[in-house]
C-alpha cells in the first residue's frame, strides 16, 4: 500500500514534528522522499514517533509485512549512511512514545547509531513538552 500522497511528518507544530501513526506502512522510498523535503527546510526539529501497537494478524500477512518492513529498513539505512551528518545537523532528537517505560531499551542503541541523534523515550502525553525542552536547549 503506497502512502506517497499522505504526509509522514506533521509539520503543523514545527520544530516539534510528529510522525504519522501509519509510519510502518511507508515504503523506504516514500520515507526518503519526505525526509529529504523535511531536511530541505534547513530548520532544526525533534521527531516524535507514536506508540507502537502490534495487532495480531495471520502469519502469511505478517510475513509479507515483515518483508516490506525489511526492504524499507534497508533503503532507509543506505540513505542514512550517506546523509547521517545532514540528518543529525537538523534533527536534535527522536522521541519514542511508550506507555511502558523501558520497552524501547532494545531499540535505542541501534537507532542512535543508525540516525546519529539521541533517542529518548516518553509517554505520549509528555512527548511534546520534552521535545520543546530539547529544542529550547539546542
């Protein structure tokens, strides 16, 4: 399912940028295109990812989704290898929303290496305030 005409990033509260709850459905090419548009603004920002919810699905559908997700991660990783410095110049932090503190611990180190920015965890209710604090400190 292509979401090319749907925004990945909600820029209405820039420099606090909320990522679409459908972010896992975007292809790698769609992510790259929309991320390049965000970076072209040449403004500092903080990204807030919504809380992840994994519905139970049939194994076959899950396998296809995993293949799509794997392909998207590969495209994004290749892009970040070339553009990590530019990305980290403008992105001051990534905040992962989670109702259960500590659930993103396994992700944090890998994501920090991949994106080149600090990865933080927050509840959805506190994420915007945390992002504003990060931006005022930058």
